[in-house]
C-alpha cells in the first residue's frame, strides 16, 4: 500500500471517530487539493452545519462531502423537490444531475437565493434529496465563452475526475528530501514588458508562475528550455499558477500541454474563462497574419480541462511542501497576487503579477497585507522616478469634454481599448456620465471581443469592487446592462449602419491602435461631414509595452501622446484596413 493510500485510510478512520456512530462513511478520496468524503448519510451532514467545518479544522484539509451513489433519489424526483425548495425569485435556469458524483449543478440568475443565509438553502436541498448542490450564476449577458467552458467541462467530467484524483495523490505524496532551500528562476519579463514566467523551486517541487508571450516581438518567448523549466521535460513541473489572463502572462500556457505537461493549472474561475477567450483569439490572429500558431485549440481545451479554480483567501495545498493563497490584485477580473508558503514555516514568497494598488471603478485595490513574506516579486511598470500617470479624474473629465465637443459637431467618438479590463472601466465612466447628464445619452456600440469580455464580467460580480458589487446585488442595478450599450455582431453591414447613423460612441479593440477594427476608426472618419474623435488606451512611440500598463486599469489620458486628434476624411469607419496593417490580439496587459 502506498503512502497516499495509507494516509487516506488513516483519514477515513479519523473521520469515523469524529462523526456520530450511526453515520456511515463509505470512501475517502483526494480530488486535487480537496478531500472528498462519501457517505450514506448526506442528510446528517447537511443537518449539522458545523460538522464539515469541524472536520476541516481537525484534519487541516479542504473537505467536500458527497452522497454514496446507492442512496441517491432518482433525478426526476430530485428535480421536483429541488425546485420546491428554491425560491422562484432565484431564477433557476438549469438543473444538471451527475450520478457519478452525486452532485446537482444549479444554474440561477441569483445564486445567493439558492445558497441561502450561511448555506441554509443548500443544506435543505441535501436534506430533501441527498444530492450535493453546486451553484453557478446564469450570465446576465449571454456569454458563449462561459457556456462553452461549462459545456466542455460537463462532457469531460469523467476524465477531469481522473485528473483530479491523480493530482491529489501527487500533492499528498511522500517528501523525499530533507534539504531546505527555495530558488526563484526568471524566464522572462524582467527589465522588459512581456513573456512573464518564473519558476519557484524547492527540493520537492517545481512550480511555473505564468507563461506569456512578448507583445509585438515574434519569436521571443520565455526561456522554457532551461533545466529548471522544460529542460528536464514538462513532466518535471508539479504545477502551473496563472496570475491573470492577459496574453503577456497566459498566451503560452497551452504550449506546455503540447510538450507533454499533464498537471494542474491553478487560477481563479474568471481567469480560466478569460484565458480561454484570449488564447483562442491569439490563435485566430496568428492565422490571419499568416503565422504558424505555436499550438492548436486542442491544447487550449487541455489547459481548461486541467484548471483547478481557487477563490481569494483559500489556503490550498498544491505540493507536499507548498501551500498557495490567492489575493485580489486589482488589475483585471480575477487577477491575483499569489502567496506561496513553503515548508512548515520555512519561507514565504509572493508574486504580485500585475497590480493596481488603488481602488478603480471596477476593482478594489491590490491586497498587500500578508502574515509573512520573506520575498516579494513585484511588477515595476511605471515604477521609475520619472514615470508619471495622469490623474484618473482628470482623464475622465477630458474624455467627457471630447465626447461633448464631438457630439455637438454631429460626429462619432471612437475609443480603442483592450477587450478585458479597460473597456469595462470606460463603460462605467460612460454609464455614469450619461445617467447624471454630464454627456448626452447616445448609443455605445461595443465592437470586437468587448461584448464577450463584458459578459464574463457580469458572470462574476463577486470579483468586482465592493460598491459596484453591492449595487448589483442589493440595488438590482447592473451598469453593464444599461440600454445604451449595444453589441455590434452583424459583420460589415451592421458596422456600415453604425457608420451611416446618428451620433454615437464606438468602443473597439485593440487598445494599442494597431490593426484590428479600432484602427480603421482612428485613421478614417465615418463620412465627409462627420468628425471622429479617437482616444487611444495606451500606445506611445509606436512600441508595444512602452507605456502600456497604467498600474492596472486606470483610464488613460485622452490627450497628448495617448490621443489621436479629431479628423475629417471621406473614408468610412467600416472600410477595410490598409495593406500591411497587422491584426492585433486584444488581450494585452
């Protein structure tokens, strides 16, 4: 019997001693970092809300309790009972029963009403039907990415379960070395923008943190060939941790699976979905530019399948000698400062990823309060003594002034911005300005991937800034659902209709004003009579990355080096880009 099997037997024995004598525990397994307890008495666990917490504290494990398949009520009967328990106001849109694990996935417009106060409704569901409920949010804006990811994971449940069991046994394997040291190896992104990648090594473990490309620099990838990384083979990596989804941190993660990696990726749930969106777009752009993609969509699916989502604040075993905790980084949706606790109090390392220290309209500022940190690896974009960032309030006022001037002239405002993060920040500025009368109410057309990225934001409001989250949850006001926002998804004809129509704002990718649809709007105007005002998100000195990270998602200055002047032209916004204009990925950070 292996050490892990012996460990599981001991855990099962301890659990049996802790639970009431008449409660039957049939099996105990590791699934990833979690300990899964199977029982013939799930209703007893549900009836005692503190029992699982006491077991987790006693065993120092993350515990999930599932019913033994022999005690499950038939799905047809269970569905009616579940619907009876859940309030109608919760807006249940789907129930999906998984007999292999005894779980029922409940998709609802208001998950909080399915959960109930301190999980009371969830416990009532288990007490009624025996099934273990899992709750997910129905996206307020329909998202093909969220739908596809959830559907894919549903079809791959059996293989994913095998992956989780294998990962769980790997995490809890026997330690083989008594040595004590920690080493950080930089594979990119130091003294440059892009190709973020680090290796955290101990005598037992190798963990890769991020694996991105270098924007605008073809062929420059992280130094994955070094012995600490893939030089010893992809199987030598124990885990991959992704701080956030921007391509300079995530683009090459699927490449690892092409080279044989078969382990876990730890990240937050929204980052998982955004990674899928942006890496698939990365492949599309490569194909449009006539370049051979570094991997295929099958490897993107592999990355999604191997992802283990974690929530902020959850302390999680990811190796025999390493615990991982995510904290809010304030950069984009789901971005995380990653804190590693090595050994039994031996050493603590935190990687900031990309951060925004202050609150923005979208997110709370980055967490910087840790119990212990011996080494902090901190991003330093705009950290130089001569770096200067325009005040956000000044930037917003300048933007509103440009919009009012352009509207009065009968024109259209084109704002190029990254699909993820900055676009949503601008949407909040525009929604508030129209609601308060600071700018006229007019259509805001969302082009490119902005609508899809916004839909993902609406799926995970718990990751947004406190006051914005409260506005959505408690006041039932979601600014992203404002009637002014319109998705342009009908191709060139619909864009031509926008070009020929009345005054409006066009929010379009890419924020670098290079290629993509936004560049058409920046270098052309809609008609001879129409003035187009374009505010660039980040571009400066024709170089990717120079001035491209405004310490998070701060809205840039719409004047000077980061703004294009209002222009007049006979060309149309919907016209094709000029020859040689490259397409540009929309997910840069």
